[in-house]
C-alpha cells in the first residue's frame, strides 16, 4: 500500500469549507477550487472561499473543468473569472465526460493558451486518471513535462507512461478509497496525498519548483594598497611624472 500523506483538498460549490482555520489545523497545506467549466459556467462560491482560505494561511489553486465546447472560449472563461495570481496554482480538470470529453488536442490548446496568457510556461497542473490513460498514446512529452494530479481511488496507483510519477494523488472522493475520507472544517471531500513535506509543497505550489534564493552579491574588490618605493634620479630642473596603468600618481621634482 502506498503511504497516505493528506495535504491538499479540492472543493467546489458542492462542498465548500465552513472553517478554513480548522482545515489548516488538520494539516492541510493547500486548497484547489473549481473556478469554471466549459465556456460560460463560473462557481459562485469561488471568491468568498478564496478569501477565507488565504486569510487562514492556506495555499490556493483554481481548476477549470474541461469539456468539448469551443476551446478558445473556455480559455477566456477561465482567464476572465479566475486569472490566478503568480502564487496560485492553476489546473485543467481533464476527466471523462462522455461525448463531451475534451480531446487531447484541445487539452494542449487550453493549457498552452492559459500558460501564455499568464506568462507561466509549463506550470499548468493536469488533473486526470483513466482519461489520460485511455486517450494518450504512449509517452507524450507535452503532458509529461507538466505536473500530474492523479485521480485513482485505491491502496496504490499507477500513472500513464508520459509521467514517471504523480505530483498529487487524489486517493479518495470522501467515500471511496483509503482513509481518511474527511477533513475538519469541511467533512467528507476529495483529499489528496503529497509525498514530500509541507514546506516542500508550499515552496513548489504555484510553479512546480521551489524558488532558489539568489546567491549574495560578491563583495567589491579590495584595492591593492601595498606601498612601493621607487627612487628616480633625474637631472636638475627636469620634471618627472609617474603613472601606473595610466593613472597619474604624483610628481617628483627632486633634483638628483
């Protein structure tokens, strides 16, 4: 059995949290919330939940539920409503929707379009389970270069061959899958396991990689203040100028 390390919940208007302070005390680090669906739907609980979660010190993310409708309008719907800040995660929820399931090519268009609009190349998280396994043919570098948020309710998991592993593992929907199924402040809900520490998750939340601190600037070079004594002999009345590297250092009018 794969270890469960519950650190992220994903919610929507179906199951909003009523106490994000309790959510944080339960060990949750981040919340990913449904923002939009298709070309026109927006979740009317999104903004109030976002403010409450961030006020409690939780990381925030937004996801778009994909369908087969016009992909450019889906991009515009998400960007107009959610337009995630640089510290917020963004995700495409790509799952089975029958005849209305988003195609592989439109997934790529949505991901590329939103990343370009946000100027955040490669940072989109892809939520999927069997859909990716059934619709992707072999290893796809476009998908594999982005983080996978895997949905699979069981004691262990497997990923489509584009990925070596998943970034997050949604192991339960609050009913099926291993325990725990419930989080204080919400109740039964989608819960996700993360293999690292809370500090690691927080550091890589938005971009996928921890921001490396800039190295300190090197100190300015210390001038060479070594003294050099030079004796110069010259005929009476002759001016002598000494310079090193083109910089005049002084004059000596001493007669020899």
